[in-house]
C-alpha cells in the first residue's frame, strides 16, 4: 500500500537538543540520508540524541511495564513535536563487548545456522580409526555387500544375551519357538538339537543365532533385506554378516553392522547429533575443560622464568628471589648439586631434559613417601601447586596472579567444542578428500567460508522452502554481506571484543541486513572511517541494499563519496559548538555543491580545496633520520622491510586487512 503524504516523512518541529537551534525538519522515509557538517556542529545530537532516542523510546513504550524494566530508559529529546518516526536501531562505531564468548559468528547469528547444518548434513568419523560411521539400514547393507562380494555366499546372524538364572535349556527352547534351527558356535554351524552339547564349558554370555544363508545375487535382494530386518529386530539393532567359502563350510570374514551409529572396527557407539552439540555456548557442546572459552587461565612458566639468559644461581626463577621463595632457591641449588646440574650456565644453555627437571620436578613426585621433599625435587610446578593450596589467603592470590596468563585449552586446543563434536565433518567443495570440522570452518577467512557454503548449495541443491535451503541461504547472504563491506580477511571465530570500532559497525550492519527488517530507522555513525576507497564503494552498496528493504537509513558521515551517493543531505553548521547547530542545507547532493553558505558544499563542489603537501619539506637521506625495520613477519606481514623517516607525519595506508595496524 502506498504511503500517504502525512506518513511519508518524519516531521521534527522545534529541535533544540544540545546545541541545535530550534529548527524544523522533514526527513523522507525510505531514503539514504547523510548528515554532515563540522565536528561538534550537532550531527550526533540530531541523529542519535533526537531521532534514535525518540524512535527507540516510542518502541519501548509499546511493551508492558514489566518488560520495560529490563530496558535502558532513554531521555525524551528536547523537541516540540515528532511525527511519523518508525522504530529505530543505532549502529555506533564503538565496541562494548567484553566477553570472549562473543565471536563474529555468534554476533551475526551464522553460528546458529551452522550448528543446524552440521547436525543434519555432517558426516560422522570414528574417533578411533578415522573411518566414516553411518547408520546401516538393510538397503545400505545390500548395496555394500552386493558391490563388495557379488555372487558369493554370506551368512546373516544376530546375538541373543543369556542369563545363568534363566539357563541355557530355556534359552534354546525360546529360540526354537521362534522358528530358528541353527546356531553359530565357535565358527561352526550347529543344529539346535546339538547346541547344548557343543556349549559345554564356560557359560556363554550370548548365543549367535543364524538368520539366513544365501548367495549375493540380484534375485536374492528381497530375501537379504528381509533377513537383515528380522536380524536387526531380534538383535536389538545389531547383526553380523559372515563371508563364507565357496563350499559354505567355513567362514572367511565377519563384519559387524548396526542400525545405530556404530563403528564395527572399534566397537564404538555414537549417539544421534543435536544442534546443541555444535554450540560452544551450550553445556552439551562446550569443551568440559574450558567451558567453551577456548582458553584456560593457568601458571605461565615464561613469567616465572622470564629471562633465560640468567643462570639458576643468578636468579632465573623470579618468584624465588624474595620472601618465602628464598628457601626454594636454596633447595634448588642443593638438588642441582646432587643431580650434577650446572647452576652457573644460562638457563637457555641447559639441555631440554634439565630444563624440564627444573620446572616439573622429579618424575612421580608426590606418589609416595620416597618421592616427597626432602628426598625428591618438587620443581617450580610443585611450588605453585603448594601456593594453590594456600589460595584462601589474599597475599597468596595476589602472588599467583602475577604468574598466571590465558593459554590455549589443552583439551580442545582452542576449538571450544567437546571431542564428540569434532568427529563430525563436512566435505570442502572443490578439494577432493578434504573435510572440515566445525572449528576448521570457523577458522576460514570469510571469503573462503562463503565459497564453501556456496559449494554446499550446489552439492545438496535444497529447495528454498526446505529447512536446509533456508539455513544455507541465510549463511550465504550474511557472509556475502560481510565480504562486500571489505571484511573478507576476518574469520567467524574472531572474538568480537578484538574488533575495531569500524569493523564492529560493519558486522552490526551485516546482522541488520540479515534480519530483513522493514520500515525501520537505522542510524549509523561514520561507517566509512578506516576504510579504503575500494571498500567504501562496497559499503555504499550495502547501505543502499538496506534502504531498498523499505528502511530509512540516516548516516553521520564526512566521506565525499558517501555524500554524493545519498538521496538527501542535511548540513549542520556553520561552525561547531555554540556557533553550530543551525540547519544550513537540506536537499540532493547536486544542489549542495552550489550552495554558497555551506562550508561543506564549497569543498564538495571544488570551490575550496586543501593542498596537503604545500610547503612540506622532504626528509633527508641521512642515516640518523630513519627508523629501519627489516624482516617484519607479525600476523600477515610478508617479511616486510621499510624505512620510516623520523620527525615527520607518516601515513600508513592500504586496503582493509592489508596489515596497516599490524605494522
């Protein structure tokens, strides 16, 4: 339905928030609107303190009083009247996330879709032998055996448990009542009448009942499937298929099969996966050691022995140089003399075995009285273990905190998931025999993750209305959004708190696009800051896509390319602080360029320019005036060598993710 003239604008009357000068303004709905002006002129006061605050306040007022108590209450902006404002969402250029549980994957809700994909489509591999594990129904068994041993005789059996209280005679009588006449005893086919005599000796835990014997011919397929179905029924989901010799008198090979997820080679059962098994934020899927954080806080022996150039006598072990640790230093030197370990050589010059002895102590320390101090050496580890037992004391906790640090979880190695979750893998499209577990998928750069998801869409070919089709479509769209805004170098397991403000804003923008909300007011704070011009064009395309979903997008921005692509520009000025706060211009970018009263328009139209290099002196080539870096390899730097002039304003530039911040 077309909007009426009344509700096609956001009408603001008497805006006087902060330094704004009591002006009236009509903002068209469904447009990309850029608010520009000098720093401090009042752009954020209009965009966030007025538009967003009122839109969010009115939306929260629709909830019940009980629900409203859980929201942050926003002050009503200083304005006479606002009409036609939709619910508002602010995307600011700041990162307020502190927990390491939040990643790009959880922030964009891609993890929620990925765990559903893994629960339905991932292949299970045995943790023991590494072979695929599948639920082998009778049809699958026929495909396996008819392809492997065509035309050969096989024997199908199942096992029945026995009980000493019930007795063998009763068990055999019950088997006979079911119509079975033969058992497999010690690899031999035995008639039921002779079974009691053949079973003399230790009481058997189970009886192996012969279901059927046949040739693997295509005409025998219905008989084979029926025999497997009955064997599965009486064998509680398990059966055995025996390969027989040509004369049918001996068994050549036996293979176990199961209707459930069971590895016959390792005799290992696996339960059916659920989506929670692939979530590190759920107790069912989180690593039990680190509880889904991927890191544990533990003693860092590099902090306890910070300088390996020092010898043991010179105080290589830092905590043993003062206080109660002095006694441990004496113990160390005493045991070193007993074990003939040099104490005057630098710690780095000791053999790996000697270094391990100093840190870990004697093998089996603490197992019995002969492996206790003063008969055995407790090591630096034993000292900290003793401190842990005294951690109820405040000063001990302070001492321990000096030598603790976060390290990769020894159980999951940073994967965050429990071991069972890592047994499920997805094929990597385009690479034969390459499989990805879930942490491996999360570690992929976003552009490679997008290629993998698009490959799975081609492989599975789900319909758009199917759950799998919807999951893959959501993952593909959200990943493509992030790649379009220049975030292809990030990965889904990147902690949110490690992102810059600009990266956080663009990830939030992706989440908003993925939510597919309509008739919503989005307010953004300078999303192009820190972006290369190539990536700015991508960002503009994304903002237009958000607008095309029938949303109103308001952007506080200084980037000229963003202004020129806007549907409407609002210029606040003329100055900043008290001299600002006035509405200087409202209209399309083409008219702003010709607006003489607008300082922004004069620069945008080229009437005024800034010569950044005018009058700037060139650095000299003297040896003392250059900072030289050679072979820098941090993060993604490729053995970089660079000379940086001293006493100069130096600019480091490049596309997003190229390594500027790393340098």
